[in-house]
C-alpha cells in the first residue's frame, strides 16, 4: 500500500512512516521511514514507531491531508496505550488465548488505546484524513479493522465489560477504568475507502481454480468458528464428495479462532488443516490447505498448513496421534514432520485467511 502511494504521489508526500511486522520490511520506499514492530502482541517498537507517527501529525492545519493506509495487524503494530505497556501486552495475550473473535478482541483493545477507536483522527485534526483500508474483519466494519484508528467507535463500555466477563479476562483496575472512557462517536475530518477484503480474496481464488480446470464452490467468505470445527466440517464435505468425477475446490474465506488447551506451537490455519486430516485419510486426490493472506499464521514462520490423504498414515508411522497434537495445540511440529507447512514469507497484504478443500479424481490425469 505504501509503495503504491509513493509511486503515485512522489514528492507530494512531505513525510511518512510505514509500520510493519518484524522481518516484513521489503526495502526503502521513497522518503518514508520504515519501522518494524511486534505482532500479534505489541512491543516497544510498536510504541516508539507510533510515537513517531504522532509526532508527524502534531501541529497540522486544515490545509493539510493525512493519507492513512490501514490493514489488518494494525491493532498490534500501531499502538499508544492508555495503561502501562506490560498490562496491555498481558491483556492482548489473554485475548489471543481465550478464543475471542477479532471483533471482540478489538472492542477491548480500542478502548485502552490512545490511537484506536477514532482517537488517531482526533490527533490529526484539523487536518483532513483520507483513510484507505484493507479489511481483515468479516463484513468490513470500519471501526474494527486495526481497531478503527480513524473511524467513529460503535462499541460501548457495556459491551466491553460483557466480553471481559464472557472470557473471564483478568484486567487490572486501571484497565477496567479505561474501558469506561468515552471514544469518538463522530468524526468530521475523515473520509474512508475500503480497497481490499476477504471477498476479493475468494473471488481471486475462484478465478485461479477455473484457470486450472477445477470447479470452485465458495462455501462462505464469512468463516467464523474454531479452527478445529472448520477442519472437521471440511473433512465431512470431503467424505460426502469423495467419489466426484470432476475436480472440485471448496473455498472458505474468513478467520477462525483457536482455544489454547496445550503448550505447543501453531496457528489457526495449521490447526484447521490438521483437524481435517483424519477425515480425508486414505482418500486419493483429497487435500486441505489453509493460509493467512499476510504470510503469517500464529507465532510461527509458516503462512498455514497442508494435509492430504497420506498425512495421518505418515504421522501414525511416526507414533504421533492427531487428537493429542490438537489438544496440545502443536500443529506446527506435526505438519513439519509431513512437509505440510506452507511458508510464503511476507506477502504485503492482509485480508483474512483462505481455506481450500481439493478433490481431484485420480483417474482423470489430474494431480493432487
């Protein structure tokens, strides 16, 4: 996004900053500063880079324009907490572990931040803010993408407290008090445009399938459940269609959640794929893969995971039980042993996840 803006605007950009995940910068972009920061948990680099951004917008006038390019991941990368930094990081880890979906997480995160929930737009005022958004939240709710730094907040303190109670979150007193603070319900200086979303990701996957001679079937672009449930469902679909006489691709876009019950390493896409493996075991030409569009899945170097009919037999030979692996949330190491990790590196975008069930008849000359 920053590269496109720099190419188009050139010297019209007086100054700017890009904040991306550690290891994800791809070289210089015009006169923009490039900063790497923590994700999915903010860190000191997140806070210092955000301070630089706030310094840039300080003292602007109504004649100035702030081009604000927003994508998923901004909730961690762009952060100036209203509570002690350690408390914010602890709350973020609790939210990631408890099974809360992205909207629930951001209702909490935006209310304990000085740049979320529309507050960044207030820092820019009276300058005009043009916000261009890549959406990683189902339905594209603009106040939830990156926790809505430049969009009026639709959430309430009561909703935030309901989420705290629902998941048994342990919040210190200063955080509970901050949840009750008002957030902007109206902003006069912002214009917003969504330029990419998971719906477009699914459409692109459809087009690719057709080019490959595979019939695409989009099941949903609003997937929102646990990774294990999504994987189990795809396994059931594979069993029902296992005797297909034509290549099929069942597509799902969205974002699942993981409930941490163990101490292993993995991510929602890896766990989803592994959860589908038992059902497709032994089915020729069946495969499931699931990837994060940003090239990252959980706290790992993988974008996601791949399984096929041979995955479970391979793991069984190694003495590895899929159910035990899932209970320990250790999908990364299991898939690593079957060459089932998908590693892409940084993709430069973030529009949710894509999950695919492939069924390729083996007597038609197609390869799985």
